[in-house]
C-alpha cells in the first residue's frame, strides 16, 4: 500500500459490491493519514458500523484507532 487514497479506493471497491450499503465516508488528512467511516445495513436489518483511523508509513498500514460495532 503506497498511500491512504489507494487504501480507501480498495475499501470502496469492496463495499460497492455489497447491495445494502447505507453510508460511506472517508476523510483524507494527508497522503499517509486518514479516517474512514462505513455503515452497512443488511437484509435482516442488522447494522455494522466501522470506524478506522489509519496511518501508512512506507508499505506498512497501521491503525491508530478502530471500532467495529
């Protein structure tokens, strides 16, 4: 992974294949730092909320914080 935009595009391509995506929000803070928020609503009305603060240094992806609920 070279930069945060590349990571976000990979995540976006993955969730675009899901039919029940309720919301997707990304915030690029720099080439190596960003925040991601996703809400996935499933057919049985269950909800998955994902929040990640990500940093990329070199080719290493690291999470500063994350929440999956």
